[in-house]
C-alpha cells in the first residue's frame, strides 16, 4: 500500500548550483529505488533560517511530494542523516483526501388520506 508523503530538507548554503542539482537527483533516485512514484520536486531556494543550525544562518530549501510504501522512508531518512550536505530534514505523511458520501435523498412523505 502506498501513502502520500512530503519531505522538506535543507541543504548547506555554501553548495554550488551543480552540487545542489546532484543532491536533488541523488535523493530522487534513492526514493525511486525504494519504490516511490509521482515525485514532485520544488526548489524553494536560499532562505534565512529561524535559528542557527550547524553554524549556518541560511539554507537551501527543497520540497519533495511523492507516493511511496512506508518501508521507503527509513532508508531515505538514514541517507539524509549521514549526509554532510543536508543540515535538517522532515518527512510528514499527508492526509488522504476522502470523498464525502453524497447525501441520500429522503423519500417524500405521503400524506395518509382516510
């Protein structure tokens, strides 16, 4: 069973454009190898962090939206944790959009005539 996930990770600000693209491709391929589908990537660019992380005041934000089996998340996050280019990451499980059942029409009341 696949679930929809969103992962936001922050890369070091001192990486060049080529290294940023390599990092994005690396994690995209890792997800694909784990069985993920419909991978959407959004490069949010360099932004100021709310607080200093590993002596960095800025970071490059990357957002991934994808569907994957639950077993794909642990190896993906482990690769990020061991990487020196990622300074922070967060994966959340998206709520499934459930279709609301259509309201059933009540039968019209028939007036009893005596």
